[in-house]
């Protein structure tokens, strides 16, 4: 997850999260009422964040499959694929 994107969404969420209604005058007294409105964007952000938080960081089915392959001696990995992944990841963090 890119931190810049998270910060941008977080700022958007904070700026659109609430609004305060106007002050109402009832006779000689003033009545204040607060009103909280969550924007559609904020609701979408909250739903997406909840889904990410509830997801497991470890895919146990994948771990079990690789573990079984390693125990059977059939697990092999392409060094070119590893190198390509490293280079792809490095390109995303280069300024």
C-alpha cells in the first residue's frame, strides 16, 4: 500500500466528514444543533478500510501448498521471476 495515497484519502475523509448546521434563534434564546454528515466518499473509504483490516495478511492455502511442495521436493522457483519482481518493486520506490 502506498503511503501517499493513504494520506490523500485520509485527508479527504477528514475534510468531508462533518458539517455544522446554522444557529437557530427561538425567542430570546439561541438553539445550537450539530449535524454530522458522512459523505459518500467517506463511506466508501470506511468500507474499503474495514475490508482491508478484516483480511488476513497470510494466505494459509498458499502457504500449505508451498509447504507441501517443499516437503515433496517439487517446489522450484525461477530466479528470473524473482529478479523481475525485485526490479519492479525497486522502480516504484525510486524518486
